[in-house]
C-alpha cells in the first residue's frame, strides 16, 4: 500500500484586486480571510519566482490579527512549492527590518513579511503581505507586476494536507521534505545592531542618567526594544512603553506620528520630559524621535543622520551617498553636497532604494514618512534610527535640541509638512491629479504672490542601476525660491483614496528658525489648495492628518 500524497491542488478563481501597492498588498482583514484570497496571492508570488527549489524562505509578521493563521497557510504552501527550508520567527513574529536582516544573514532565497505596517490591526482593520528578495528588500516592480499578472489568471494552488506546525518553540520540524526552522525573532537583529553602534558609549550615556521613553505602540518592536534598550544598553526598566505585541495593537493606530503618538510629543514638550522620546510603528520600520522640547522631522532626521553617521562604528569610513524619496525634504541634499557624496531622489517606497544600496552608491536612505535606514538591511529600520540617534548623542555629548539647532545653523532649515486627506472618494482624488497633470505645461513662469513657479512635472524615475522607468510618481510644483509643493495619492490605504500634499520651504536665516511650521508655510499651503482645488475635488476643507 502506498501512502497518499499529502500535496493537494486546490482549484480557485482569480481576485481582480491583488496588485501590490507602495509596500505589498494591503486590504481589510476580512478580504484576506475570504477563502483562497491569501493562498491565491502566495501562489502568485511563487509563480513569479524562479530557482527557489531547495532554498530557504524567511517568514514572519508583525503579530497582528490573522498573522498566525496566515503563517500556517504559507508554511504549507511553501513546502508544497518545494522550498528546502522555511525560517520562521517564533510565534510568527519578525519585525520588517529583522526579516530583512534574517534573509541576508541566512542567505535565504527571499522572504514573506506579513504586515499592514502603520495601519491598525484586528478583524475590522487591515492586513498585508509582501515578498522580499534575496538582498532582504521589497521586491522590485518587475516582480510585483508579475505577481499581479499571475493573480489575474490563477486557476489553482498547491498546499499540503496536515496539522498545523508548532511555531512557538525554537527548533525544527519537517513538512514532508521541507525543514521548518523556528528562530528567536530578535537575536540576529540584536547582534547586527551591536556590530553597528557603540553600545559601550550608549551604556555610559544611560548610566549617567540619560532618560528615554520608547513607545512600541503594542506592536512588533516591544521585544526588540526591551532586549536592546533595557537589556543590552541598561536603560531604566519602564523605558519601553506598550512593549507587549497585541493582535489589535490595543485598539490603537500604530503610526508614530504627531496624531497617533501625540502623547509622546506632549510628554517631550512638558516639564517632565525625558531626554528623548521615541516610537516605532506596527512592523518596526518607522521611527519617531523627539528630544526634550525639540521635535525632529523625519526629513531633518535623515539629514542629521547623514551628517553624523561617521560617529557610529559601523559607518566610521563615512557614507557613500544618500538617497531620499522625492517628497522628502531636501535637507539631506545639502549634507550630501557638503560631504561631496552622491544624492539620489527616488519614488516613494523603500523598494526603490535596494538597487542603489546593492550597488554601493548610497549608505543611508530616508523618507519623510518617518523612515530611515542604511545598507545594513534593505528595509527602513525604526530601532536602527533610534540607536543611531543615541550613538550620536553619546558621541557629541549634546542634547537633541542642541544638535538640531546646530544643524540648522550650519545648513539652513527646511520647513516641511505633509497634509493628508484620508479616505476621500477615489473619483475625486483621481480628478484632482488629472487636473494638476493638465496644468503642468502652463504653470512654469506663472507667479502667485511672491511665489514664482520655476518648473512643474509628474515625477518619473529612471533607475540608474537596472535602467527601469517608473512614471507618474507624484506631481511636483517647484518654485524659484526653492520651495516645493508635491501631490500624490497613497499606495498603502485600504479604503477610498488618500491624497498627500507635501509642502517645503527653505530658510537660510538662523534668525528665522523659530517659526511655527504651519505659519512658516502658510502661503504655500494656501497655494496648494488653489492650484489643486482640494476642497472642490475631495469635499474637505482641511486635512485629516498633519505631520
Ligand atoms: C507610505 C509612505 C511611504 C512608505 C510606505 C510604507 O506610502 O508615504 O513613504 O514607504 O507608506 O511604509 P503611501 O503610498 O501610503 O504614501 V510602512 O511603514 O507602511 O511599510
Ligand atoms: Co511600517
């Protein structure tokens, strides 16, 4: 008698909406819970890859609702597809930067990361999945488009019959011929951080009384932050707030911005302020840094990190170059120019940095959306940015405020803000962008008060490494005085459309570095409305989120 083959082929029908966005496929959790929905997408990933048989796949997520069920579905499908090994974070947990670190460390073929990042989690909230390639970074558009193409014609997928795999204990087991290895989700990442930063100097800083609050927002970074900050670096117990990952993030929105982490901002501005407040998002790739009495915009943070990275042991040789997403302020450009290193402007989304990092063109990268990172992994990395700040503070023996002020005095200040109009009607948002595109050729040369338009375009990126072209990445209106307004639609939302308006003005004069940001940008904010007709197209007379 022969044993029945445990691999089974399941007939399915395509779903029409599986095109990955800025960072993977994100939908309402209930959409992912539909029969076959996740499996179709996973099979479409495998169908877009070549040569993975016998190789390793890394698997983990941010622990949100449906994470564990999704891990079991993917384990069985990856075994049926013929991976040699699946490396899973214990409990199905891996922060996005840790997943990237594990893929690189283990020389895996790739990885699947389950997260909707800063979007809320729970049965009525959001879920997400993305594929990362062997460099540890998000799959480039060539692959995400192939996944989408396959998802539109899929007829069946392959999986295994059998009980669930125990993912809660470190060790290994077998799914037919595939080894399932459960690893500590923190260890590889923690060692990597210790190799980059001067842990002794940061330890001394904490020992000397430096105080910090890090809010893990009940999301994935809790275990990482506790191990590194309170464990390795000796920060006082209680430094890490909300350090237990919860499937619904305690009903909060795990987005470390001035709306959802306002309590941290208020603390940092109060008499009881610690020396530094920090936070990360759902999957651990974003960062928020606020000094006592000093908020640091993500764009400024990138510039300050670029200017000071050499103070950390992992970057002692200096940086090769800097990359930023197009809407990110140009503060980092001034640092790159002064250092005499390359500066690259890419579309929004970390996947565009991978080629530049792999080619050694850049060492640090960042986005205005609270993302910073370096060539140590191929994702943005929240704790990395926070450790970099701690290293800089320890080396310079100055406060966050002193460092930011000195930076502005040296390079000038880029007043910067992003206005988000969330969950507006898709038709209106598309009409707004179409209207702007129609104006692009007539805008240059026009003056609006003191603001003269120098150029206007729809940003297109020509990747200097692989030659690929990405068009329609955001409408830019550039003014003669160096100010900018940028408009684009979000690629991570799960209902309706989200319009993002990015506003920037450069101020060289240190006597004018103390203005309130919205006031400093008031004329540009008014013009952003006038040029785009935001109210007319979205029905909103003010943004839902200002960062
Ligand atoms: C947003 C940000 C973008 C970031 C992306 C993923 O995308 O603007 O800078 O890379 O989220 O971040 P969009 O298309 O909504 O503007 V995360 O922390 O969700 O992985
Ligand atoms: Co994130």
